[in-house]
């Protein structure tokens, strides 16, 4: 009898230990890879709307389109470094500008486009005595030629001041999850030097049911995410880690990182920046391709630019926005897809986002308020077309 009681107690203790281990395993959370960033101070609000774009707004789309950021910057570098001929000999000088941000080296293999013919030869001067100058040029040089030197300094990267200021977009949320739902949401962009964070939160009755956070570097080639975290209420976070060569998925598997890889959160800012700087043209009928790192896989997404549509925001009024809709993936690894609407009159910020989990679960976010920090407006974007008022 005593042996049976002892055996029973032993089995019970073992079962209890196994149960505790299962609970701890379910609750165990991998340490977050996200770093704390300073909370921005929003001092002004973007307001107002613009009339529809003119009929010839897409005339530039007929010109050759830059296929990648590297090609775009290579063209600018060639244009900036083309020598200017001069009659009088001069001493060459080299200026060096030290960038105040950390920039990762990029490969040049993704540069595409046609050959660029550059005429660097001297031009004849239409001035009196030009024939004499021409004769002198064929004789012995007046000054010994300066040996050609090759600069060992890397090309100076373009400035990073064409990215948005710290921005918080507040949305009204509607959708369906086991019935109609309503709430609010926000997308918050924060930048500290060369580091950034994009935070997306969906809230119902003051509770954050779903969030996405992306962190990484801001570079002339675009955003370079290094950490992505996705949270659903009641579950542990799904994390993705990225370096220059690889993407570590949630299950620990590693895949090769593709050029200009983004994640589900960073794409909202990255695509808007491409449109505002002309690196991509949101013309209806065209497509935009982007690699997205999700917790379960890395895949190339294709977005169709459906149309320039008219949206009605109760607070911001009538807005024109380009509608981007994703094509279904051949081998989808996760259920989340996002349609986006980017407004040219509001710095190409996403004024509407529709996130779909499945046919029965989706949320639709419509812009209510856009707040920004104080600072210099974007040079290349359309920020100067939007009116601002102090944050109330």
C-alpha cells in the first residue's frame, strides 16, 4: 500500500513538472532585439487637401524610369563628377565631406540601364582670336600637363534630409473580426540620426490587439531594417533579425537577404519615400516590386498601382491618393496582406491602409490626423504643399 502511494505521488510530481515546463515554454519570450528610442515631440499638424493632379501629371512617366536606387545614385555621381573644360590651366582641388551618418557599403551589381555617353572634350570658344588659341593648343603646352590622379575617396553619399520628419499618423479603424469592429490605429515614424523606427499599432477599446515594429538604419539606398517584431495580444512576439547578408526568420532558419529588403512595417515609409523622390513612379497601370521579410519567409511582393482615387477624411477633407494592391503570392507563407493609399499632397504618406488576415478578418484604417515634429521640410518631397497648424 505504501509503495503504491509512493509511486502515485512520484507520477503526480512528474506530471506536475511536465505541466509547468509546458506552461513556461509557452510563456518563454526570446529577448527583444529592439532598442529603446527617444519619444518624439510633435509640434504641428498637417492639414488641408489639394485639388486633383493635372492631366499631364504622369508625362514624366514616359521617360526612362530608374530601376534601382543604385542606378539613380550612379547617374547623379556621374553628373556631379563630369569635368568642366577651361582654357586657362588651373590647379585641381579636392574637397572631402564627411557624412555624419553611418552608411553600409552597397554592391554595384544591381545598376541597370543604358550606357551614358559623356562628352568631356573642350568646346571651341566663339571669341576673337580663337584661331590663335587653337594654334597654340597644337604647339608645345605653355604649362606642363598635370598628371591624372585617381581619387581614392569614395563618392560622397547624397544627404539624408529628404526623409520625413518624425511623424505620427492617427487613423480611424473599422473592420471585421468575428463580427464588425471599430477602434483606432497609428503609424509612427521616428528617426535619430541614421537610426529609425516604424511602429504600427491597432487598438480596440484602448487595448493594443496587434502591433508591428521595425528598426534599422536610414541610408542613401533606403531603409535597411535590422530587427522586426510582430505581436498579437495573448501570444508571444514573432521576431526577425537581419544583417547585410542574411535574414534570420522566427523559426531560426536563415535565408539570403535580397537587395533593398524591407519588412511589413518599414514598407509604409519606404514606398512613400520612393514616390516622393522619384525613385518609383506611382502611375496607374504600373507595378512596384519590393522584398518583404515576414516572420516565416522572405518573398518578393508585387504591388499594382490601381488608380488615383479620391478619399474623404472627416478631418482632412478630400484627398487624392494612389491605390496600391498586392498580387497574391505563388507560395504564401503567412496570411497578412496590406493595401495602401499614398497621398501626393501630404508628402506621399499612407492615408489609408487595409490589412487583411483572411476573408473573415480584416481592418481598414482611414487617416484622421497627421502630426510632425518641428524641422526643415523635405527638399525632394511634396511636404511644402501641405498646410501646417500647431498641434492642439
